C-alpha cells in the first residue's frame, strides 16, 4: 500500500513493517506483581529524492494513516539539504538471498502464543523454589513473537517471523543473593525452576560474605558475564567505527590483537543464534570471521561504510539513515572443553563471579571497563570454593582480558543485562584487576 501510494513521486521508497506481541510477567517478594501484554505494529517509510533521504515512522496502520505517512515523508525529504553520501536503494540483485541461505524457522507457536496462565506457572515454579528455602525472589518471565517485513520500490521483499522467551530471576537471602537469566527462541529451552535453583544455590553459598583485598586475581567468568563484558567490543568490528576513527581496532585488521585461543564469528545461521537472515536494507547476512586465532581478520559493513572503504557489504547494515551504519548482531565465540568445575579445580587461588553489574566504558582505545560483581561472588582456594566474598569493583581491559584466557568452556547461548544475547563460553582469565572492595 505504501509503495503503491508513493508511486514515482520520489526516486526510491523503502517500507519496513515490524510487529510484536511480547508479553511480560513480573514478580517480587515471592508474589506476582504485574502482567503486561502490549501488541505493537510500526510502519517505517524511507524515501530517497536525489541526494536527499528521510525516514518517518508511524503506528497508525490504517489506509489513511499509511497514506498520510508517505505523503509527509515525500514533503519533508524535499526540505532537507543534499547529502553527497546518500546511496540509491539497493537493487534486486544485491538483495537476493544467498544460495547457501537455508530455510530456517525461528518461530515456535507454543512460545509465540504462550498465555498469561502459562507464564504464571513458570513464575510460580520459581517462587516455590525460593519459599522452600525461606528466601525471597524477584524477576521477569517474558514470551511472545515478532515479525519483520521489508520491501522497496526496486522489487525487493523479505519477511522474518520469530518467537522469543526470556527469564530472569534474583533470589535474596538476609545478606546475600543469587541471579540467573536465559533467553531462547523456544520456551521449551527455558527451565525457570532450574534457573531459580541456580540463583538460590548462589544466594545460600555466598551468605555471610567475607572481605578480600583488591588486586589481580585469576577469575572465572560464566557466559552471562562474558556477554556483558564483550558487548563493549562488538561495535569496534564495524566499518563505520573505522571510518569515524573510533574503533579500538583501528589499523589492526590483519594483526594479532588477542590470544591464540580467541576465535569469533558473526553467524546468523548458527543453531544457537536468533534473528533475521537479512539486514536493515534487505541485504542477505553473510557469515563473517572477525577473529581467527587472535588475529583480527575482517569487519562487518553496511552499504555506506563499504562504499567508503572500498569493501563489499556483508549484510550487517542497520535501517538507513543512521550514524551507526552496521552492527554484528549474531556473535559466536568459539569455546573449549573445560567445564566450570574443572576451571575451579585447577585454580589455586582465584575468584568466581556470578554476574557483572553497572559496567561502564572508561577508555575506548583499550575497552577499559569499570563495574561491580553482584549476586554471588566467591573465593576459590586449593581448587574449591572456599566462601562467599563481598562484592568488588573491577577495572579491566577487554583486550587485555582476551590475551589472558587460560581456559574456555563449551560455547552456549547466554544472556546478560548490558548486551544482547550471544553464543559464548565461560572463561578462566589470569590477572583480572579488582580495584576496590565494597561493604556488601
């Protein structure tokens, strides 16, 4: 409808329609507190007129609303100054799916249509775990589906449908706590009772925490902590960050930057990944090796940065116009075979984290981060967990961290709080720097 209404009034029109019905059940103090089930549909229209482009969005999906959106976009784009960097819409050949692009279905009906009662059953399972041990729990359980369709006036059209389920639970004791979280396209992979048991175990084991001196320790990071720390590095693998000279990896493509055991790809087709097989302009996503044996091998490109850097777009562009350009959203870090238990057993003295929290970027040139431990921090002595310790503040460089990895666990789909889910392993890291202690 939007494309037909625009006709030939401008040089190009792109329309993106996104819809979601993701519902969330919240609980606290061992009681359900809220159920919300919003349904959203958004129409986004991008128009190109000469060297001008503009995007407008609307949630009015009536025929009149869509026509008004297109008319407003066409009027507004003519008021903009020309931008010599504006590219025409991609043609049909550029947006054709890759031959290797398999038909993959990331929509699970049971997850996409989960009822509030079914979510309540999962929440009650977590509450029961806490109550049986005289603990208190809080968190969220969400489920639903989302759809994405994109088409343009050159004849391109792509559609993606996906479900998702996310569960986060914090279990609180008098002077300690534990936490666990998971996200998966299928709710059958989300065991809320098991997550609550993990969180409760950490709360109990970290009770009456003792204080340890800050300094450099061997640290064991679970996948959720790895996700939140590495999330600050992903943007440095984009062409735009190199064009803008903002990447910590500037001038280092082809050079060894990380340890020999670090291998990272962006792979939308990985069985543990999620997301559409096309990018924000409809280009097919390709599998890109970012790091191989510690060497930075490639970047990801949208059409704009590819044109500026004489490269081929990799299918990682965001919806244009955007200062971001592109982003790797399907990160897969190759894991190893060392279990968490084996990491602990092989550590004479170190610290086991459950979670990192309130992480902030200090120095973008080294990805130096500061943050806190939270919800279960433990001292390891002689290959065993000795006792829970008070939380610590860390100041650690992600690049340095990835040069000090002593062991890797199997790669799993992990979810944190500061970054989107990714496939990463647990890591055992040497010389992780803790700068100060806390009182809790």
